[in-house]
């Protein structure tokens, strides 16, 4: 908003810094905090830095030649099979996990086949390392 209470639009051109295409596989539930904070926010930041990042589906990863898929938020057989398919196409798969749900169905299976697991905390990372030791931590941001 400007000083008159009118919404302002800012447009900024960003030159791509990399040809790597990053595709996010995430449920379309913008009201869920884990989607806003761990998908939409990070996607926006990556794009503002010049990375080619988009929210897509599994077929887009293959058809539109994405290099990296970031999955998470939903752990089930459907996603496990699709991740295995991406691996057959030699795609790099990162899984983002922001809750200690390691005992839920399909979580360990998905984490174990991921190229890297992104954890929301160092405590969760220690638990995940028992399943897949290729981890990094991106701590949760917060909303005000």
C-alpha cells in the first residue's frame, strides 16, 4: 500500500542465474502453514534469486525437463510410485519434511529413496539420518 491506501504493484526483472529447473510437488492447499512456509515462500525466494522454480506435478517434471523435484507434505503409495518413476528418468529428488512423522505409512520408504532430505530442524535431522544420511536443514521461517 502506498501513503494513499492504494495497493502498489512492483515488478522486478530477474536474470536467471542457473539453467537448473526446480519443480515442487505439493498439495494445492495454500491455507496450510507447511505449504505457505515450506513451499510457496521458498519457491518465491528461489525465483527472486534467479533460479527457475515452479510448482508442478509429476508429469511436468518429465515433460517439461525439470532437473530437480522437491516433494513432501504428502507421504503415500501414490507419491512413492511417482518418485520411483522420476528416479527411473534420472531426476534428482529432494524430500522436504517438517514434522516428526517417521512412523507414518510410506514416510521411511520415500525418505530412503530420496537423493536428499530437507529437514526443518536439527533434531528432526538426527532422526532422519537413521533412514537417509543425505540431509540438510532449512529451518522453518515464521509468519507475522
